[in-house]
C-alpha cells in the first residue's frame, strides 16, 4: 500500500508531464479495479481513496482519473454491500461540469445506478434527487433495458412516496415494454395492481385499473380477485382484504395519521363511496358510515375530501347530515325531463327543441348502459367460467 501511495504522490507532482501522470494513474486505477488482483480489498480501497484525495483539487487536469476512481470505489463498496457509500461515490461524478463530451448512455447509466443504490440503502430523499439528473437524459437514450431500469426506479420512488396512481401507471408501462422474463413481467404487473388498489378512488384510478384488468397475465395474479371487483364497481367487505393485505410490502401497510387506519382500509372505503355514488341519489352520513365501518363524522370528511379533490361530484348538507351525489341526480333529472316531455307530446314543440332531443339521446344512452351492465352481471353470476373465457378471448 505504501508503494502505491508513493507512486500516486509522484504522479501528481506539478513538474511531471500530464500525459505521463495520466497514463500511470490510469494503470494504477485499472490494477485497483481488478477483482482478481492479489491485493486485498482494503488495500485497493485505501489506495483509491488516497488517489482521489490527491487529484480532487485538480479536476480539470485529472478529470477522467476522478471519474474512473469513483467508479472503481463504488464497485468495491457494492461488493461489501455498502450501498449508500457506493451511491455517494457515483453521485460525486459531475458529468455536467465536465470540459469533455461524454456518451449520453454512459452518463445515464451512472445516474440510474446511483438511484438504485440509494433505494437499496433506504434513502428515499437522496434517490429522488438523483433521479432528477437521470430524468433530463431519458429522452435521448435508446437502450430499452436501460430505460426500463430508469422507469423501475421511478415507479419505486412513487411507490415509496405513496404516489400510488403514478406508481401503478409506471409499473404497467414497464410490464408492456416487451420484457423477456415472464416471471419478472408478472412480478411488475402485480406491483402495478397493488399500487392501483391502494390509490385514491376516482376516475383516474378506474382507468388505470381497467387497463390492468385487461392484461392477459392479470388473471393469474394472486391479487386479481380484488382488482376485478373494483373494476366491476362492487362493494368490498373488510373480511375480503385479509389475503390481499398479506401480499403488501411493509411501507404499504403503514398507518395513517389517526394511528389505526391502514392505506388499504382507506383506499377500500373511498372505493365503496365511489361505488355508492353511482347507486344512490343521496344517503345519510350515518348510514354511509355504517356501510364503511366508520362513524358519520369520518364518512363526511372522506366525502368532503373526494369532492374537494374533484374525484367525485356531490353536495353536502351538514345540517341534515346528507350527501347528494351529483352524477346520480343528473340522471334522475334527465329521466324526469323526458317523462314530462312525453306527457305533453300533444302540445306545441318547446322553445329549446335541441335541448329536448339531447335529453332523449342521453336517456337512451343511460338505458343502454344499464341494460349492458345488468346483462354482464347476470352472465358473471350464472356462467363464471364462460365469462372468464370471453374476457380472455377479448384481450
């Protein structure tokens, strides 16, 4: 080790020609990088740290040596499973400040590896910051495997940050990117389903879940049953969640601020509210809370949040303790308008004739959709095996 440090000290002397010092340091770094080297790992790491400390102040002169040294140190630290230290070595590489032009793929791969290492070290905040550097280059990278690695860490960051709808969409995109390993594809698709189930209820969640339910591989997943029920807008009972809950990761089982409600409980309650909004014109919070397994005050707060975030349309009457669902009310108003027009057919045409035609058209669409939904529900109930075959052939 002393001989190596002496060589390094001699190379960085200012009177030594740059071409000579660069060449010798390159050989030293190569020797330290070889895992089959006779030198112990501690000696190699000590020598590389010494080299880095000597050339760090002369970045413009030893730019390539700094980059190669940090990468060599990262490989040694990875072999010791020191994820965070390895990530910080790669994070210290500043391609954007370099006077040279580096290959975009090379820079992107270093940035992605940095994010992966921070995630392995459970450093979410650092991983999110490192991911921003990779995001600036992803549009210029054509290597699909490398891009999928980036998408995977991006999805993982959203997953850990409880941005479940974004995570589900990202995982779904990866599963559709032509992965060669069917087991890996199934694993990623299952992650997408879990995140979609945990996402906040609303039209966006329903679109994502519908896309996942149509995947050919989805029916073979352990969590497919709950996904299918949500897509079909069925009420979910608490006793149906135990098996699904056991499949979740630790961070997905975290409790909310009340200290007793899990993310899954909250997501299912919002889903049930979303389903009830399409079944009822209005409902008392007392009855809604009983259905959800919470008190009336909590039921009101959940509805208010969903309305405020534009995930559901409705009006809350706090005096009477009632919520009126706007979607259901609009359908009733259209039906009433059509009925009134039919009772006064002998009278002269109304002034707003176009509006009445549009209302009739809306009513026909409502009736058609209702008939189709009832037919599908009946088919699923009486011929479940045949229904699954139909869904698979449709996909």
